[in-house]
C-alpha cells in the first residue's frame, strides 16, 4: 500500500471541494487504517442530544472516500454506489464521533471500504457501515475535479 | 391495513418533534404506499448541483419512519437499526426528490420498509433504500414522545 | 424495455450453464416483473421445516440474474458484487418460494435489482433482497459463456 | 467478554443441530475473533471452480451465529433478520475459505457481527458480510433447542 495524500492534503482537498461540510471533519490518522473525526455541533443532533443517522452516514461516506483518495491521489471522481449501515448504540451526547476506516478493495472499477464509528473515547462502536464506490476510467491519470462527485 | 394518521397529522408530528428538518419534507400521499417529498434547497446540494447521499438517506429514513407512524399512531419511539442504500442515477438539478415507500413488515419488535426515490417527474429511480426499525415494547400503547428517536 | 429472452430460453440457459441448481428453479413470468419459482425440496430445509437463509439468497440471486439476462441476452458474464437481504417472516413449510423481481437499473457497468420472496399463495413477503451486478465490457456483444460467473 | 463455548463444543453443537451442513465447517479459533473454516468440496463450486455466492453467505451466517453462541451458550434460537454482503474478489480454486468474525453488538434483543472471508492462505479478502440476529427473550436462560433457527 502506497499513500499519495497525508492528513493535511486530505483536509485541504475537502476544504476546497466540499466547503459546506469541511469544517465538520478532520483527519486524525492516515495509513492502513484511516481515522476521521466529526466535530459534533448542535445542528447534527436529534432530540435527546444524539447525532442523527444521516450525519453518521455522512461521516462513514467521507471517511471511506478519503481512504480512497489517500491511495489514488486527489482525483475526486469516485461516486458512492451502495451503502449498508447498522446503528448499534446511541452515541454519547457531547462527544465527537470518530470513524475508523479500512479500505478492503481498490479495484480498477469498484472500491469497497468499511468503517466502525465510535463516540470519542468509548470502546464499543455506535455504528458500522460498508460502502461501495464506482471509480471512473480516468481516475489516477486525469486532472483533479470534484464535479462528478455525488 | 388500518391507517391511524393522515398526511396532515404526520406533517404536524414532524413539525413538533423534528423542527430542524420539518420544512424540508411534505407528505404527498398516505396509504398502501406513502409518498414523501423533499423540497430541495441549496444546502442539500453537492458540487454539480445534485442532492448529496446523506440527504437521500435522510429522505428514505423519514419516509419509512412516517409509514410506520401512519399505522401505529404518533408513538415516536421507533429507532433505525439498519439500512441499505443503492445510488443508481444522478438526481436532476433543480427538482424535488419524491420517495415512494412500502412498509413490508410491521412486527411486534421489528419493522421493515423499502423506498424508491425519484427526481420529481422522472420515471427511473435515482436511489433505492431499505431500512429496519426497532419498535419499543410500549409502542402503540404509551403516551407520545420522541426523545428516544435517533 | 425490450426482452431478449423468454421463460423457455432462460430455463434452457440455466440448465446448460448451472446444471447443479437448474432443477430447483423455474421461470413463471418474464416482463416488467420477472417471477421465479424455487421448488422446495428436503435438502433446502433447516430444522423446523423452513427454507434456509442461504437458499433464499440463492433464489434472489438467480432471479435478479435472470432479469438481467432477459434484457441483455445470454451473455452470462454478470457477477454479483453486493447484496442486502432482510428476512422478515418464516416461510411456510411445504410450499414453494416465489420471487418477484424488478430490475431497477441496467447500466453500462452496473445493474441493480430487487426482489420480494413469498411462500407460494401467501400475500406477505418472507424476505426482501437487493443485489448489484458488475456487467463486463463485452456483455451484449460477445459470445455466450458462463465461466466468469460466480 | 466471557466465553461460554469453545471450538469443540461449538462443533458438537453444529453436528447435533445442523447435521446436513456440519461436515462443511470447522472452528479454528474462538476468542475476540472467531475463525471458521469452510471445507470446500465440488458441490460448493460454480463453473470456473470458485465457491458460489450462496455458499459464502452460508459461511458468514454460520460464523456470526457461532460467535453469538460462544458468548450466550448453546441456546440456539437466534434468527438472522438482515444481511449485507460485498463480493470483492474471486476465491481461489481448490482452497478452503476462512471466515474471521467480530461480534460488534450483543444486545438484549439484537446482535450484530461482521466477517471477512479469505481464500485460505491469502491476505486479501474475497468477501465481507455483516449480519443482524434477533435474540429471543428466553435466550441465555432457557433449555437448548434449535427448532426456531432459520
């Protein structure tokens, strides 16, 4: 496994391509496992003070997407085609969420990753997710652009 | 199948329990099939002008949740435990999304529904999703409360 | 939607390419919806007399695969890349299973279908499944061959 | 985590409750991670010599089921309610499949596990799966019985 982007360059990429959500995420680690943090704010919460399902979906999606970019470089054209999520425990109120991502396949056409999401500092995951991405033909060679990204 | 809530009462429920997102959704039909509309605004979009994956996830989740409520009444305690989503086509820019929901099982403990999401006016779905909900023991008998909802 | 294979040619295809399982399945209908029947035998059952989960998975997989073939012709190279299944009710002992298949997407690279499985004659589904298939570049033009099929 | 069954007792349980499939599986390890081996025979194969999708589904299902039993004891009533699988690489012909299972949640009502499946001796997984099980109220206290198992 060779890495083409580190935490700083992944965060810069997100800031440039997805400015609306960039402030929510930071990259804690890049390597065999990639660790992304979601800074939990009031707007992510549902009644009861826990992070909503769609926000956990977004965290998983960003995490696996960044794991793909860390290997392919800033090509920005991978598109999520499928996802499965299990919500297993209620996130703790007032804590960030931390997603630990494994890239299980990075093929010519499809990539697959999975992720465990934790309330920061806890040992039991609040959710698991696996997602599949379609890799466009030009990825790895073409100039960077995110316009095809869902 | 007996309905306990109509479109007006479902929308009132959403407005009361989930005020942050209520303005995004309206209920077009309630029956064997429940139809929910997502009013697409700038904040739902990704570069390229299409609705983001997490927002389609949210639409599916709200739709199946409302289909459960329409049968059980406003008990508000069902919790999403699992979800699978396939993103199949790019939503059309500038169109609402319309989710057509079927409730496939409403058991004592678990409910399962699935949904096809369309760009308004189009005939081919942009996404499909299926979701499972855990129904708490008191559902159907207890007073209404949404604090347990993720 | 144009059909390239009817029930008889689909069954002949299965008999030729998958002789080990061909006797288990028959095609009841081909059209917008494709209906496949699984002839339930002793070997499909678990203790208690119901069809096992892996056999329902196999039925869904065969059903969606045949729906793809009915549109593409006997190209036989689609490979299942992802699946999600919900088991919702216990199948009735001593009844065939009937799978009703919809093809939701037939793209250049990926196809997606979903299926509801019923105990024959019942109105409530025992399971739902959705599956994704990778379509190889040569599909639709090349000579027929099933050697790449999982 | 406390273990109530070891590899020998899990294999004895399978032999007694699921005699039809017991010869296909053996338990290599029980612990935080449970490792189950599928002895690949001619009947598991599709044209081309690789293990079929339904057989990989069966391996994942057995593996997570055994991980639940290893914690709960031989109660035998957990029922698979949901599954998602990604098929990522073609299994190698002529090799056993080895499933590495993690139990992510063992709740009062639901259990969730995930699994990576490898061709024996290879480092890249051929498939991943996650599955959800419904745990009946009496599990952990009642006498052992497998008749409710799908």
